[in-house]
C-alpha cells in the first residue's frame, strides 16, 4: 500500500483534476479520492474547444479524459455540478455549495482560469472556456456572417482561423503592434499577422477602438486570470496564481495546486512560472500525487504548448518572457513558414524554441535548454547541422 493521507479531495473537474485522480491510483494510492467538478460534464481537455472541435473536425467525446465508468472502476467519487465554496484548513474540510462539508487529508486545487472580461459597446461578447462556450461561438460561424474577435493571443487567433475556415467574415482587433507580441515578440508575431491577413482576416493592430465594429457576434480573447479565490480566502500564499514549491505544494503542507493556477518554483528555469497550457495540466498531477504519497517529487518539465491555424502547425518549448532580453535566431525558411525560431539569452543559451511546420524539434531542443548549452549561432541557424551538434 502506498503511503499517504486517508483521503484526497480534488477541486476542479478539468484535465488537471482528472489526471490527479488518475495519478493517485496509478501510483498505488488506495484511500478515498473525491473529484469535485463544477461543470455538469465529465472532465475534458480544453485545447479542442478552440481547435478541432471548434472547426467541426473532431467530436467532443475525443476531448473527454475518461469515460464515465472509469471513475467507478477506479473508486473515484466524481461529483459533477458541485462547487467548493470555502476551505477550512484548520478542520481539514471543504465547504460545498449545498452547505455540506467534505473532510480531506490532502487537498489538490485544480480550479484553472477564467477569461478576462471586456465590455464591448452595443454587444454581449462571447468568451471561450467551456464546452458550451465553444458551441455558442461555433453557432456564429458561416458564410455571410460577420464575427469580430477582440484580442490577438492564441485563443483569438485560433477562433479567427476556425471562423474563416467556416466562411465567416472576421475582423480581429489587437491593442499591440503585432499579435502574440508579449509571447513571441515582434518578429515572430508578424508571422502570424501575415498568416491571418493572407486568409482574409481584417486585422486591426495597435487599436483599441471598438466603437465602429460591424459584426453579428463578438468574441473576446484578452487573456485569462487564475481562479484563486478559494486559495486567497483560505489564507494560502497567492501572487499571480497560487504559490507552490517544486513539488507543487502550497504554503499549507496538506494543500497542493496544479494546472493554470500553479505559480511554480521551477527547478530548471530557476524562477517562478505560471503557464496556462495543456501540458502542465496533463503532467503536473503525477508530481503532486507523488508528493502527496510521501515522495521527493519535483516538477521539472519545460513549458510546452502547440497551436494549429489554417495550414500552420507549431510547437513551443521553454520559457522566454517579455522581461528577457532575448534575441531570435531562425533556421529554415520563415517566408514559407517552415522554420524553427530560437530565443537566446545574452550568453547564447537557448531559452525557448518554436517549430513551425517542422517536426520532432522539442525533444531535440529540451536537452540544450536544460543543460544551458552555449550554442554556436552559425551552426544553430544552419538547417543541415543536427541540433545535437550546435554547442560551442
């Protein structure tokens, strides 16, 4: 029998919550596991909501993490449509929206994030977070329909791409000079600006003027905020998410946080990072489960995400923030959108890499980032030089 508390309660019915329950059972935990899902649905992954499902290419069932019978077969008490309203750390109890209280030995917060609101004159804007949100947005697509998208981040661009492929007229308004400016910088942001213009998007950059938009529907995608209310009210340390150590433990040794809300002390990057992407929700739960069961676990995977827009597929690994004085080096053909971009620090070490319509790159780049390899820039930019040979 694995070590650990007599019971674990998981708050949050998305990918991170479901994977935490799965990891506990896979690692041999035999105590009580309760998963609280605020939505009245089986836990599901969110990337398809702005990608394959939104485009009508994939059925929603493909996004479901586990079929309903999995929870009974693994003795996981899945409570759908149930919200946690408070945490009593002293009593080791979670208060639920029906007024009842649920005891826990260990508590895992996987409450995710929610879209930031933005008022739009004369419109009731849509946002994208849930299955129902994706259905509402998809219903606005079609030939002869006009959609306005506010925000040039990943969600805004993916919604715009899905809408255009359905024949919708799309106007996208972004306050910055390029889409994805805070993530990719101006050089790589322009790649996505050109992509969307080529596919007929009316791209209005450097603009916050929403008054003259002519649209049948408006989608707002101006970022998200972590759902930290429970943690804050319980007195946990919170700063741009719930502060957790390398094992994903909060300031309370019996409470953990995974996924979008976890502001994680990353042992490889040497700084705190909070990443709102699928890979953390998928992979962090195994580390949290190991720590709950008494192991000396540390989450050291590099951040990773992907996007599909029109005929462009990309992956990004590593972490180059807007505070880094990183320069971009590319290999391949940027004009053909078949290339790899690398973000380098002032010592020519790779901070992050993005491969566009070129594959099998993340596995080759990860060791260079983790080992802080100083690279030869000429070799790095040469597509004929294996990445394993770019070090000085």
